C-alpha cells in the first residue's frame, strides 16, 4: 500500500498528526508476509527479528538520554545569546532615539501635566528600551530641582508600561504556530493589561491625593539613609564581556540633554574613550587687584600676578568595541544594531522553543507542568499564587531585570509549560523584584541625589503594591487574565492584530494623547469625556448582551445593525490580505489523488479514511507533549489560509 502525504502544505502540528495516523495504521496492519517463519508464528514463538529488535532497544534509549543531556548546555548557550541580544537591542534603541528622549524631557512645564507625563514615560521607555535609563533621567531632574516628585510619579507609571513592550516583541517571534502564538501573546500582554489597569485607577488617585509621593516622602524621612556601594548585577557581570565588545554607550549625554546642557548635543552616544585621567597645572595670571592673603600672589614692578591651578581631563585609554572608530552617525549605528540584534533574538528564540519542545516530552513535561501549575491542597490553595509571586520577585532580584525574566518566560508560556493563571503572579512578582533592585540602585546614589532617587524608587514600589492589591487578591478582580486571554484569541485568528496592538498601545495612542494634552485641560476634557462615555456605554452593552440580553431592546441585543467594519475585524482583514496575499495553486494538493489507499492531508480538509479513524486519538495528542495536550487544537477543522486571513474568523 502506498501512503502519500503532501509535505509542503502542512503546518508542523498537522504533519505530526498525519504521520501518527499513518504509523498507527502500519503497525496494526502487519500481514503474514511480514513474519519470516510461519512455523514460529503458528507456534506463538517470537520472531528472530523481534528478538533482535528488543535486544537493541536499550541502545536508542541511551543515545536519547545522552542527546537530552547535551541539549541542556545548548539551551543555556541559546539563553545567553537571547539575553545579550536584548541588551544590544536596548543600546540600539538608545542610539536611534536617545537624544529625542532627552529633548522630550526638556520642557518641564509640559511634564507638570500628569497625563502628558504619563505619555512621556511610555514614549521615552519605548524609545530607549530601558526603564532604568528613563528612571535615572527622572532622578536627575528631581535632584536638580527642575521637577517635583509629585510630577515625576506619572512618568514612573509610564515607564512601568513602556518596559513591558520587550516581552510583547518577543511573543511576536512565535507567530509561526497558531496555538503557541495565542498562549505566548496572552502571556506577554498580561503584563501590559495589569499596568494599564493600575494606571487607570492610581493616576487619578495620585493626582487628587498625592498618596504615592506622600508615602515615599514619609518613608525616606523616617529612615536615616546613607549613600552606599552599588549592588552587584549578576546578569550584567555575565553579559558585559560580550556586549562591551559590540557597543558601549555614554548614557550621561541623554541625561545632560534632558537637563538642558546644549554643549553636549553634538556629542556621539558611542563611547570612544573608556578611561581618562585628571592633570593639575599651575599658571601665573596677571591681575589688576591687590594681593590678598588667600591667594598665592606676587608683585613684580607694577604687575600683580597670582598662581592659579587648572584641572584638565585627558583621555588615556580607548574603548574596544566594533564601532569605536567607525565614523558612522548614531542613527546609522543604531539601525545596524537593531537589525542584527533582532536577527539574533529571533534565531535564539526559535531554537530555544525547538530545544524545549524536544526536552519537554512525556513524563518530563508532566512533572514540570505539575510542579509549576499545581496548587497546594485545600484549604491552602490560595497560597500557591503568592508563592509564585515570591518566586518571580526572587528571580528578578537575582538577574536584576524584569524584561529579561518576563521575556524568557514568554516561550515557556507559548509551549504550554507555564499556564496563564500561573504566569500572572510570576509577572506581578517580577514587578516587585525590579522595584527592589531600583531601591538598591537609589541607595548607591551620590549624597546630593540620594533623597530624590529613593523617593522615585519608593513611588515605583508603592505603585506596584497598590496594583497587586487591586487586581490579584480577589479572583473576581483578576481582569488582566481575562483581557490577555481575549487578546490571545484575537491574535490567533488575525496574526496582524499583534502588530497593530503593538503600534497602537505603545506608539500611536501615547503620541495622540500627548499631542492633545499639549492643548491644555480644556482639550483633554473635550476629547476625553466623550470617548470615556462611549467606551463605558459599549462595555455596559457588551456585558448585558452576554448575561441578560432579555433586558435590552431587540436592536441592541447584537451589533449587526452597525456597519461591519464597526464591529468586526473581517473588513480590515480582507484589506490586509489583499496587500499581503500569497495564493497557492490547488493543483499542489492533488498529489495523492491517483492512489485509492492514500491518506491525503491538505490545509483545506483533514481527511482520514474510515478504517483509520480508530487511530485518530493518537494523532490528536500533538507533539507528544502532555503540557500541550489540548485535543481541540489538533481537531480537524475546515479552514483556509491566504496570507494572513482565516476564513473561520469570528466577528468582535
């Protein structure tokens, strides 16, 4: 019998499902010709071939164990490259937009508007891809007296939102497989949803009462704070030997531009000299005033001179990295690093996912899934989330980067090892962990900047604490999980929606609100009040449509009375599909039509002959990974993929 499978048109999951069906059929339909001796078969004796097969079973098992052991250092190496690429990506964004970020911070009158300050925090953090850089600029502004702590709190809230863009970008790298992308994008955006919801509640409270800045000021005043040594950063200790060979930046230039120092505007962010020395020279100057006891002065005839010391900084040691003498502009270097780091990031992430797929199979996946996702027995089940929160805080405190922790967790969520319900407390713990590292960094500030730095770090800490109290303790209030799940479902149907979400939430919306805020409070109220009223009305109608449609008029029981583009993404999907369509010829799917016993699997119809249906269950297990064993993911569905369109998409 000939088995024909159209390899080129199968997605990886469907290919494995089809092969499982074929293999199961072949194993169950062994004819007498397959037995080397009919006597052995009749007597019930074991075939010599079977004996040889059983005797050689241990050898593949040993090889498999050896291969799995060798994959662990490979996984660590890929993870190291992934983290280094994130560091270089941050440097690339700072080169491309660092001076623009400094210019945004220059207008202190605008920053006194809390809404404008919030948008500035988002935009600057997205531009430099580093919340620590934006926070250090805010600390410098506060310590120099150019900005009050109360005005700086919205900027810190914005930087908290902006820093979550990194793991959302990482989730885009898993767009190749629909179900993995759904889980990964939901796991990444759960951080965004938490931050946005916390800001919507805490920003009006802070503007009205100043509770965060007041708590931070009281805390600083009640403790005798002294400047100390900076805490060691374990992650940078491991990655800097490599990243410093690629690029080194002088971040003080961004802070100087934000403080209004125009003398350094034309300086490059690419660091050229890594070490400099101070030389003191004495010069005799002729002065017109009389000698005083405090000056080293003398008199020669009618001339009075003094000896004055001049300190000169001389560069002594050049940096050693790829772009130290390139002669390229900051924007050019930034774009080169951006392209290279994204390429390395994508490659490492895809390989990490593949290695994890091969490692996390069978009993290993079951054990890991149970350890991570299982709750404590009743009545202590509620403690599991808080333990996960402590775990996330501890891991982030060790590596001192919430972006790296959440980005590394995203592919694990995608392959199903970590559930969304468990990823939520881990992400909240990561938020707390990054604030503790910020507090330690603030304690290492110079004496003149110590109070301001500590107040800013504590405002960040209290903001995350209040956010957790709002959106975690009571299960009903865990709205970020439901919001992230809805976003994951939407991106599974429309892949382009993820890019649209990224552009709207982190660029277009902040720029739009920032522009409106420049026109004053009247414009903000005039635009914001109607928008908020319409949004509240839509949410209310949606809730009533889901829970009590009988209380609504017949017209409002669904949105079909509106034009389709107002309640469905299908029109936009068709527009994008026309622009990006890659149509395949149907003739490629008819390779197995000539063989009556063939099993033909195509993207349009997943057909299994009736006599093979008893083995369908095995095919539905999907990747032999219990962490991913969701039968409906492999269940035959009639769908067509043209470019980015799925014809089984549902309206909003």
